[in-house]
């Protein structure tokens, strides 16, 4: 993938900690102190119980492949075929990502395969959490 | 069945469908409107409420010469027009307006003064947490949940092809359908891969067109020719981010909207003679049949394979050919409504015998929103 030209996220006050985390090699999630719900994407309150008493923590980075498609059309930053994946994090939430270190084929991309986060620096500000097949 | 408060008394699509290079988006709205108003036998000056999506209500009012006292610009994508029917029914019942015009027009193919597919707001959660991973629009977003669905129920990719094949059978009966030639499962499976597991013939068309509806109260509707009564409605939303759906094998918005519509109509599934399930991609009828309760989870593919939704089947579905074969301008919901109305009136190209109740069910965004309308021939 030619990562230089892919569209990059524009952080907001509510998500700055997430992107600061990826810069430092941490996948930061939020947990509600009140009801223990772990959630993503970031918000300064719990989307389950609305409590503003929440804490940030570094996730394990372990995940499994939940679903994906393989796009057949190259776009800036992406050489086709490339998979757009959703991974299930060990802590519960799911997130969209790309799978690296793995052929972009249905044979190589098996649902539920174990994955681990692979931080990919895109710019001084933005490091994206991509995922690769787990080595364990 | 519960008492109906409002009815469709005028319904029409644009004069042409497909490729309309000589009309801008707003003119597609106007062309459909003039056809629908003529169908109702009223004049534009009788309209006091307007609802539309994709085009602003003020540009629509100005262009058509309407001075409305009630406006709905709910814009949640393709099912917006179904929501407009629901909201207009409530507004008519509340006495906010008497005659409502709902319009759709989209230069989806020719792109003449067209709104186009919405670009995510910079810094929105969608832009931060989905766009960076190479999404290019519906073909790479709407499709993301399906592998999980297929795996959960032990189904192959060919079930998506079977949806397209059956809908083409309906399209073959419809002179206005874009694609009418019969296709086989092999044809679909061998068509060009777009976004695995979706091949070209599992994806909707991209066309130009429009449609319009005229609604009034059920009491006034008795004075019109072939009124189609609105007896049940539902709506809901879930999330603009497909990656954040609660469950990739079922749509919460579909379930909530469908349940509301059936409950408010006071009907059971056995009462439904005809069904329209918005099919931007071939997996949507599978989710729709299950989430509306016509099939148990995981059984919709077999239900379609056993020809229950095909011509001659017990639940004729997407009888215009659907977004896969009839037309799909981008926000298809209006065409699902139009076909339901035609079937209840008894004037569809592929007319199902004696349709008394038709259900139209739509989706907006990528499983982001949903709305369901129950139409009846009987005013109750």
C-alpha cells in the first residue's frame, strides 16, 4: 500500500487521546467506571449508561478477524486488491482497519484468525492501527 | 387491522428512467411531481405540505411554485421517502396540512446538478475511523458485514447470486426495467468482482430517475380513484459507521422499524400479499426477510432458493426487478414505494393477483437507517 496518500483522520478534542496513543504505540480504549462497559470510538461519556465517569486504558492489541471485503479498485494510497476489514478486539469493541503482512485473498484472510495490532506511521501526527496475523 | 389515517392518491415516476441526460436533478423532481399530480387529478396549488431528500425543500417549493405550511426534509439516504410517508401521515392526522407531496429525483448516472454521494465531514467519527482504511462508497462499506452473516449460517457466496437471478425474472416482465435478459447463478458468479464477495451483478444499477407521491387524509381519499391506504409505519436508525453495527448478521434498524410497522398496522406476516425490500446489494433481501420476521435467522436464502419470492411464489418480492435490475438512482426507496402502490392499485407491469396488503421496507446509508410502510387496498 502506498500509505502516503491515503486519507488521514482529522482528530477532534474527544479523540486526541486515541491518536496520541497510537503515536506512542498504544491502542487506547475507554471503559465506564460506573458500568464497566468498554467502548469505541472515543467519547467523553459512556454510550451505554451515559456516565461521564470514564477511564482510558491501553488495550492488549489482540484481536480476531470479524468480517471484510476485498476491494478490486485501486485508489490513492491503496493498490487493489486490498481488504477493508473489521476486527473484534479482545476487550470487546470492533474497529475497521486493514490487514497487513498477509495476502489479500479469501484463502489467506480467514474469519476469526488471530491478529495483533501493527502501528503504521502516516505522518508526524497520525499513526494508524493496522492489524497483522498473530505470531503466537 | 387498525384504522387508516392517510392514503396515497397520486403516484408516478419520471417519464423516462435509466439514462436521462436532458434533465437536472431538480427537474427530475418536477417531472415526477407533474406526473403524480396529474395522476391524482389535483393541481399543484392544492399542495400545502412537501417532503423531499437530496434536494432542499426550499428549492423544490420555489421550482414548483408551492407555498407549503408543512415541510419535512428528513435525509437519511435511500429510505428517507418512506420516513416522509410516515411523517406526512402523522402531520395530516394532526391537521398540520391536508395534501402532501413527497418527491425524489436523482441524476445518479448523468450527474446533472446532482447532490452526489455525501462526503464524510472532516473529523467526524466516520472520517477518523473508517475512511482511512480505503472505503470508496457503498460497494466497500455496505458489503462489509456479509462474510460474517454467511459464516454464521454456513452459507456460500452463491446465495447472493440466487437473489439476483430471481429478481431478474421479475425484471423480465417489466418493460421499464433497465436489465431484462435472464441470468443464471453462473452468470452472476462469473461477473466481474467488485468488492469480494460481491460481483457486479450482485450490486445495484446506477441510473437517473425520480418519483413522487401525493398523500391526503383517508376521509378525503375516498373521493379519489384507487386510493392506497397507509395502515402501518415504522422507522429507526442505528449508526452511520457500518463497522459499529451491533451485530453483522442482523440490522437493529430493520428489526425496530419492521416491528413498529407491523404493530401499528395490526397485521401478521400471513396477511402480506406483496413485499418490496430495498436491494442496493444482494444481501439486503436476506437481512430484510429475516429482520422483518418473514423468515427465521439464517433461513432467507433457502426461502428465496425455494422460489417463495419468485413469480408464482407465495411472497412475491421486488416485483419491479429491484435495485439490482429495475433501476437505482442512489436513493432507491421511492421506487420501492411506487411499486407497492402499483401492486395495490393492480396496475403493475408484473402484477400479482389480488394484492390487498403490500409492505415496502427501506434502508438508508449502510444499515444506518430504516423505514417500513404497510399499504392496504382497504381503508378500514
